[in-house]
C-alpha cells in the first residue's frame, strides 16, 4: 500500500468516530434460519444490566426488501434498512440462505463501507459466505460450519479456512462455526468488550458454558463434502474411508492419487478445508468412537481396527479430540444409554438448543413476525443451503454424546 493510500485509509477511519462498538447492527436476509438469526438478538438485544452485563444498542436491519421469510414459515419485518448500518460499530451477519447463491450487491457494499470506516464485522455460521463475497475475508483466517468449510475454501481460495475452530477472531473481522458456535462468538465479543465477569454473567443468563474448549473435530461426520464427488481425489478419499482398519499414511494416499505429497496436500486442503493428516486422524478417531459404542472390542483391538499403530497412539489422539480416554468414553456412553435400549451412533444424535429469551429479544428489537404459508413448504424453500434444524449437521454445539469426565455438558 502506498503512503497516500495508507493516509487516505487512516483518514477514513478517523471519520468513523461516530461509530460505537456497543451499537450492534444485525443484518437479516429472507430465507435465513431463525435459530441463527435469534442468537445476536438474544445476546445484544436484551437489557441485562441488573445482572452486570453492560447494555448494547441493537439495530435489526433488513438486507433486502421485506418482508423477510424465515424457516418455519414466519415473515419478519425489520425496523431498519441498510442505511442503519452506517451508525453501527459492530455488524453481525447471522446466516445466509444459500451457500450457492450470491448475496445482494447493496448489502455487500454496505458491509465493505462499514469495514472501511472501522466497524467490527461478524459472520455467524454461513454468514461467513456473505463476508467472503464482500471481500472482507481475503487473506484472512476464517471458519464456518464444518459441512460448508470445503465449499467456502473452494469458492474463495484466498480465504484461509480452518474447519476445526468454533470461532476465529481476526481483529476487526470475526467468524464462527455452525449454529450455537455463534453463541460462543457472541460471548467472546462481550468478553472482549466488557471483560470476563460480564461474559460469565451473560452465559449464566443464557444457561450455556461461558467458554468452551476444543473445536469442531468432535462433530465431524465421515460423509464427504458434496463438491468432492466429481473430483479425481474422491476415489482416493473413498478408498481411505473403506480401509481405515489398515495402517497407511498420507504418502500412501498421495501415491494412489499419482501426486507428490506437496501437491496432494494442497489439492486435498482446497477440497475439504482440512490438511490430509488431520482429516485422516479425525476419521480414525470417529471410527474408534463407533466401535467403542457398538462393540465389545478391547481398547487395544479398537486401536488396531482403526489403523492406529498402537493403543498409545489411539489414546493420545482420542483425548486431544474428545477430552477423554477411550475407556472413559465407552463407560460414559453406556451409562447414558437406557438399559436394554439400542445403541445409537454418535454422529446421528444431534439436538438443537434454543435460547430462552429469543422471543423477547425479537420484540425488543422491533421485529414483527407473522405466519406465512404452510410451514413445511416454507421451511423447505427458505432453508436452502442450511442444515435442517434438529437433524445431523444442524448444530455444532449440542450432540447426543455422553458427558465425559472433566467435560461440561451442553445444556
């Protein structure tokens, strides 16, 4: 950047003194999932000063002409339009309706202008696609729901996508993983603005952990991203999943793809959003979970059947990803399972956690909602590109997995 350009940029930022971080604009679009949309409304739209949480001023903005239809057949009327973003020091995009369609040009321009004037820009879940489309993630680290990380990495190659993180704070641009990881990021923002005590008080009100450790690895499914299906690497990845019981490494996969290790690493990361070694370890740990849940194999036998060179290797990777030993995981899982009941696969038991104050927050934000059309048809049309609520992939926060020793359960 030239000295003149740097001076001009600094001048623009000095003009942004009118913006205050505690003025939060939430940008909503038609077709957005109502759960993700309610998260910033609940966090920033309710006066909790009696609990020691400093107050934010919330501006709910329509990113396009209304009324805005959400999942479940509701229609929302936002009290503000894009012009209100010019008054906000924090702009939150809670979700985008489809990872395959471009956001409105006017909304992207408003986000770029806000960022140029010093506003903090936040993308929750698929909201990262809106930030990427605006060019705000170029050259930056970012995350999104693990299901969509490969698509984000492929569509916007200049974005450094990390599907392992619950959220990424890159200073003035922040992104989070799916659904309730948005709560984690919003709590992080409150913690950054007002300290640990304020964030802790808010977490208690929301009945959620004040700070979760770990990342998205424990929630990853073994299913492949849709866009990898037509790629030559798909056959190699499918082979790896079918042969997890064998001991092979990334060099073996690169050789099967007829590529050098460096080329294979680069291609694999661009398709899946993950380094091949980390992906392989994650798949082996997932397979170990399944065997621990559904079989009586010893831990040593499980290690061998998952391709780990030794039980020690299994225990190390298992503890790093899940915070527990394999034996403790199995014991907790079986204690949780009803007596004589069927063993359910971990990867399919995913629940949705809804903030209790979402309705109040919507009223305080000035949103009005009316039913519109048959709910089933509306949710199908409006939820394109979003994980279905209450089904696998809908939430990276609460799963049907047991509470492990030393680990807090998701409420």
